[in-house]
């Protein structure tokens, strides 16, 4: 029985525009959302995939200062670089936008409406203030130790455990821009917040109903957060980088970029609708749109999507809620975290340019940090792609070469075997059981079997290779299209010419 068509609104966390994407970035939300989106379209569903530049992160400012650049120029340059890298990697995103006047107006309108409705509260907040830099220490301007897991972290969120911190809870806070000798003074100021604790019952009921589509680490984090009073989430900050609040009493403040991101993503989704499905009525983020919201993100962003954005959604009352939050863990390089600031990285653009998009996509899917951290080395990458993709394909092509242009007969078990493969691939692509690793592993196993059996059973090899091309297309779209083109060019029922199938040899 064919399942009813579904409509998915897919987002990948907007990347901070203080640098291009490295391999760790690519392995996470951007490839995951792309594979999921391609797979849903293959299965007959409607998909809009959106993201955009996260220009207003304070990390853009600190990076620009380190490089001696204007942050506006840095963000614009990095937006262009990121878009280029996504294209090189075959990421078929419907819209990747950067903040413009319409974006800023939509963000202001969203929060002005919440403020007018009484959903946002005024709180007196104490910030460390650095006289040397003239800044309130928040986010990238502050460093200290996480009060939850005790590792070194910047302000607002801990990359290690995902728990939020604030200026009162961050241990041993210091300025990142004034050197260790800089002293700070506490300063009080009134800011806008969303009191998350007021929505406890809605959070509890929401996650009770969606346990099947949330990854285990997300659910564990949710349980941890709900085991104690939920914090107030700052909606505004005393800073000059970002979108000015424009509400009386909050002069000199901008919207917290992580609060900004919710209406920002809604804006990006409309851009995706206009490009991919212009006949679809506007308002794809509305609660009654019929779209299921699927959000791909690194685990360290879980608090913002699982609580801050969901709380803002509850407060608004007319927006769609996440059907699934699909997280990934850290992807390490040679045993340590990828780090742009320490230059411990491999640029995604360089890896794709050297080895080809399909090879990179295949390895990152097969070695994906879906549930636990994974480690990238170029040697492992080459070994994996050679042994699990190239060598099986070369063996299949060599075994089928004598049969080129001729019909071959498949054995009696062929359709049963390939039906099982198709079923496992569909299960790996389905929202409730989505796994790039499982899809890549299943395809690699099929290719190994076909390579082993091809000399004795060319019919199985010929039919199996076409099935793999069809169902692995979300993983390796270029290679899959090349294989399908060979079959389409051949006479029906005959073996195609498979010579030179791999455009990049390793």
C-alpha cells in the first residue's frame, strides 16, 4: 500500500558567517537535510528545504576583529563562500538567504507582536561589563566554564553538553577581547525575556507525543531541562551587532540572534516556497499549512530549537511545531574538534574539489556522527571510498563488460533480494527512522554482494546496480544519475556500457 503523500518543511541551522564550511559542518545539518529532502521527493512527497546566513552572531564580530575586517564585509563574503561550497557538495537547497530589509522587518514585527500581546516580560539582568572593550560580556564576548559540565565555554550555550548559561551562572567569566588582565564590573539593565517555565506543561505534553521522532540525545536533554525550573530566555541584549529592538525602553539593544532565528527561518522558508513551489500559498510555517517541520541541527544547538524556539512558537500560537528535531554529534578531525579559530580543520570546499562531491557525501553518510561523535582522517576517507564504493563498482563493471549490449537473465532470488534492499532503504529514509548511516551501509553491502556474485550471476549484478542507483540517489546524486543515464542509453533489457563510470578515481 502506497503511503499518502506528505509535505515537509526542512531546515538546517543557519551557519555562522565567520568562515566557510568545514567538513564537520558539511557532515551535519546540511548533508543530512539534503539527503532527507532528496529522499522524500524520491518517495513522492513535497519538500521545501531552507537555510541562510547567521550574520548577527557575535562570533562574526570577534572573527572580523581578529582578521582586521569589517564584520559586514566578512559576513557578506562568507555567505558567498558558503553558498558556493553547498553547490559544490551537491546540496540542493531551495533557499539560502542572508538578512535584508524584509528579513529585519519580519523579525521586528514578530517580536513587537509578542511584546504587544504581553508574551515577553521585562527582567533586570546583570551583565559583566568590560570597560576596556566597552562591551557587555555575552556570547562570543565572554568566556568561562560551563556550570553544568564544567568545561571551558563561551557565553550563552555550552558546545559540550548543550546546556544554556547566563552571566550569573557562567563560572569565572572573562572578556574574550581584552586579555587576561582585563577587569569587569557588574552592570544591571532591563532586557526582554521569554519565561520558559510558564510553558512547562506544553513542553511536557509536546515531547510526550513526539518521542518517536526525536533522537535519544535530544530526549535525554529535554528530560534534564524539565527536571529543574526552566530559565528565562533572553530575547534582547545590550549590544550593537544585530537587529535593533525598536521597542520603547530598550534603546541600545538588539534581538538575541538565537531568538531572531525563529522568525528568520520562517522568512527563509517563504523564500524556499517562492522558488520551489510558487503555486503553494504563502504561510508555510503556519500551524494550518499542512507542512511537517523537520529541523536538522548540531546537538549543541538543541536548547535553542527544543526550548527557546518552541517556547516562542507556543507564545505566538499560530506557528507550526517541529515534527522532528534531527541532531548530529560532533565530527572530529584527527581526534580533536574541528576548529576554525585554531585552524584545525579541512575545508569542505577543498575536500570536495579534490575528490568529488559523491565520494565525500558517501563517506560522510557512512561515517556520520548521528548518535555519537565520529572521527575524520583523510586516510580513513580514502580507504572507505575505495573499498566500499569504487572497488565494488569496478568489479561489477568488469564482470558485466563481456555482456555489454546483450540481455542477461536474473536468477530466481533477484527480485526478493532487491525488494529487501528497497525496503531497507525506504525505512532508512522515512522520517521516523531516518538514518544516513543505515542508507549508506545498506547500499555498500549490496554493492559488495553484487561484486562478489557478478561473475556467476550477471543478471543479478545488472539489476542490482540499477536498483542501487535509484535508491542511493539521495546519497550520491551525481553517480546515481550517471549510472541511470547508462541504462537509459542502452537497449531495453540489455547490459549498458559501464566503462569509465567513476569520474574521480582515488
